[in-house]
C-alpha cells in the first residue's frame, strides 16, 4: 500500500526541521530538550532517533529557533491547504504574522487603539492585550457575487446585505485561523498562547477563527500546561505525536504515557498531520 500525500508531507516537514532547527549538541542533547531535565533529554533523543539523522550543531538562539519553526509550520500549512482546496473551496492565504485588526472580525480594534492613544485613562483601562499578532494566520478573501452565483442565483441586492463573505458588503479578509508556534514550552509561553486565544474569543465581532498551537515540546507534562482545559484554544498539535508516544512506551514512562493518552482521548492533543484536515473543517 502506497503512502498517502499527508504522510509524505509530514516526512518532508520533519526533514526540513532536521536541516537546521532540530539538531543535537556536541554532547548529544537535542535542540528541543531542556538540558537540565534528564527526562526531557531522553524523550527528545528517542523522538529524534525515530525521525532521522540530526546534524551536530550549536543550538539556535531562542528567538531564531522560534522564528524558523514558525516559517516551517507556515509552509507546511500553506502546502496542505493548497492540496485540499476541493475540501474547502475559497480564496485562502497562509502567512506569517499580521495584526488581527486587519481582518473583518477584528477591524474595530483599530478604532479602540486610536481612542486609547488619545486618552491615557482609557488606555489604562483597556490595556494592550487585544493587540494580537498571531505567528501564522490563514485568511479567506470575501467572494464576488459572480462566484457565489456561479451555479445558480443565490444572492441579489435585496438580501444577505451584511454577510462578510460577500465582497459587495465588505472587502477585508476574514480570519479563518490563528496559529501559535512554540518550539518548546515553558509556563510563560503556555500562558502567552492561552491569553492570545482568549482574547481572540473575547474581542471578535463575527465568527470565531480556528485557534491552534503547534509545539515541538518533548515532555507531556509541559504540553499538558497548555493542552488541558477548554475554551481558549481548539487544540494543541505536536510536531511528532506518534514518535513521542513510542518513546514513552519504550522508556516505560507509564505515568506520562497516561497523561499523553488523556490529552489525546480528550481531543486536546493531535499530531501535526491532523492540523490541515481540522483547518478545512
């Protein structure tokens, strides 16, 4: 039986990471491991052995590794979205970064910022948490009536005069998905992703975009700090979930294996290969 396209895309995703992000130090410590944690090193090393041969190289600086990881994830999502257009028709664009105020559901935040800049008391009351810049955005362009009416006359000038999907009503892109990328997880990074997700929920006017997090963190305990709970993000996607589970089984880490399975069975943690299909849902 031949491999499916997503399986091949997943391998290519990992090969790209192995090229310069997922490396190992001269002492053999993987770049996504916490060098002060024996468990983190052991699990990360086992995952790495299953993915391929890593280069021996100095660990990238945190911001550099994070930015590079975002780029690889954005490319993966973009390629997959193009391949699955038959499942989700429309004009979609995948890009790194971008202020959410440029999208239809959050355009009002520009007005809020202008008001805050003109009044210090209002600025203090509002704070700045609503000024979110996701790592990756998936945007959908509004459709011309000609496209909407391609098969039959669905819309005219009498009704559907407020829907954001019609370009005649508004011309801003619609935020389809916001994706946060965390190469590794520490408590502050987990809380940052949660706060971003919660603000996307609270500050929208219109439909809620998909809110996802991609991580390369090897330890289930740290993944749980972000994955467990509901309301602020849709799901956490691990860069190598199958390999992570195999590593825990091989190392007889029953307690952390149980935690991992709890997150998976609770629909809080999935593999990177699940993300494209979830995004076109």
